[in-house]
C-alpha cells in the first residue's frame, strides 16, 4: 500500500536555487557567522560546487588576517559601511533583528540557512 509520503518527490532545493540566483546578480556572497552552522553551510555549498566570497562576523570577534576554510573573514560593520551591495547567507543560530536591519541596508539578497537542507537532493 502506497502512502502519501511515498509519493512525494523533491525536484528543487530552495537554498541551491537561491545561491544560483545570488551568483548571477554580480554581488559578492557572504556567509554570516563562524560557528557550527557556518561550517555546515560552507560544507553543503562545497559539495554542490557553490562558492562564497567572504565570511563575516561581528567586529568584536574579528582578529587580524584570519580565514575560514580559505575565505577571508571580515566584519559586518565593514560590509555595511562599504557602500556596496552583498548577498548574505545567514548561517547563525542566533540572529538579532538589529543585525537583520543592519544587513538589509545593503543586501541584494538574504537567505537564511536551514539545517534541513542537509541531505536534501544529496546522493
């Protein structure tokens, strides 16, 4: 006997589609956060051939000349005061409304990583 759940088939992945959209708009892609969620976001992207240009953290956590899996690390403050637009992938467990509003000022696209993406459409 077939159940409804057996009939479901996912053919698209919102995260992957959104990153492709980001890649096509010409603005740099920034992973926001440097903890576990940022790490699994980066790994998920790497497995699918997707890239990011920067990783960003709050200025208080930034040290000189650091990198995250080869990505240069910068501060949210530097990005929001740059006068440029960025695509932000929010890969943080705790994300305040204040930070959301700050990033929205120069965001071309903003995507919240959901751990449920892990394993979806992955062989």
